[in-house]
């Protein structure tokens, strides 16, 4: 058996070597020749899996150590009997803490409390649900939008137009799909006439139409960008928080993602690795935290401004800043 693995996936080296031939390659450097005789590939978002890569290969399993699958041609995989597994929810708490850092900064900069703000949450899946849970506890007025969940569960979620009509801050946590490409466009942003509205995007860059956001007067905190790693320098300048797609880059989030990827391979091939977890990482211990304690502890646990200033100073190093990121520990 042969497995080709993105060399940037942490903690995974040495895990499969007793069971398979293993080849490590940088994610953006996978070629058809590399994977032609592989039984499985383990990737991240920088490896685009389509006919150009997979045609004629032995690959029957693609595992992505990420939440999203928009870098994988799912139709092609279905047609060719290739199973695809992702790591849904792996870094939800890491993204929650990135969003929390943004919210704490907004409150400090504007001298407001959560009780004075309405937070709109678009996408109430693994990440959005956590943001919703904690935001309510902190005192934010919350309004949620998730059409697929609303259709299934009838939870009283609002349409996205209502979110933008009522919210002071909107945070995006929707996957990228044909119906969410440029979901946030001129039509939605034009409803935000006031200059004090804020958009937070830690989902996928293409969920927001960059040109529309630039035309608007809306402030923004951006972790994900159209055209990564060649990001729009105008949007970089506009954003009051700008980070290189690292919102979910916590130690525990990365460990979770790798463990889920290993388990997916183990389940598919019957390997005794279903319960594997990196021995050097302590799993997170979810717990409640008050708004006051969050604001007090955040500066010592995560300096989001340092990440932002570094990207603003060196946008040409987007990929290096992302790949060389010093994973932060989750603290709630």
C-alpha cells in the first residue's frame, strides 16, 4: 500500500510507516506522477484534486485534514469510485477563539459592551454553533442564518437579508459551495448604510465578493481571501484585522485534524490506528468563560494584532506565514 501525504500536516510523520510506503510532498507540489500508484492521499486545501491530478491513478481514498472540500472535485470522485473524507469540526474551537479575539478588540476599540451589539451569524454548523453559544452567554443579541438547517430543523433562523438589516456585526461561517460563492455582494452590503457595521470572515474568501466589500464602507476582519495566496492588497489595507488563513490554527485543532485524517485512513484500510492522537498534545478542555475573563485573558493567550501587523507588513509572505505559523493553545 502507498500513501502520499502533504508534508505540512503536523504530527503525522511516522504514523503510517509500519503499514505502508509513505511519500511526503508539499501540498501545492502534488503531481499526477506522485499519486499515480498511490492507494490514498492525505492533503490540505492547497492540493487541488481533480482529473488533472487523479486521472489514471490507483487512488481510492482522499482524506483532507481540513473542514472544507471545495479543493476536491467531488463529482469526479463519485464517478470514479474515490471515497472522500474530511475533518469536519476539527478546528471549530480554534476559530471560535479567533472570532472572540476580534469581538474583544471591537468592544475595546469602540468602548461598547456585548449588550449594546447585535451579532449576526451566517452558517450555524460546527463553528457557528459555538460562536452562537458563547456570544449569547456573553450578552450579545444574536440572529442566525442557515438555510439548510432551517429547512431541516425549523429553528427560526432568519434569511440573510434580515441578518444584514439588523446586525451590527456579521460573522461568516458557511462552507464554499455554488450557492455561497459571492454570497455577500453589493446587494447585501448596500443595506449597511451606516459606517459602523463590521463584517468578519473566517469561512472562505470567495464567500465575499472582494470588489463589493471594497466599494462598501463596511469595516472588516478577514482571515480568508479570494485568490490565496495572492491576496488583494487593497482589502488587506482596509481590514482592521488581517490574518493569513490561520483562524483555526490552534494546537488542538491541528491535532484533531490529523487524528481524524489518520482515523479515516485506518477505517478504510483496517489499520489499528483508529484511536491515534498525537501524544505530545493535550486535548482541549471546553469550558465556559465570562466576557470579563475573556477580555482579561485574551492578550496573554493570543495577540491577534501581532498576526495582523505581520501580514500587513509582508503580504508577499502569505503562504510562508501560514505554513510556518506558531500554533496557539486553546484556553477555553
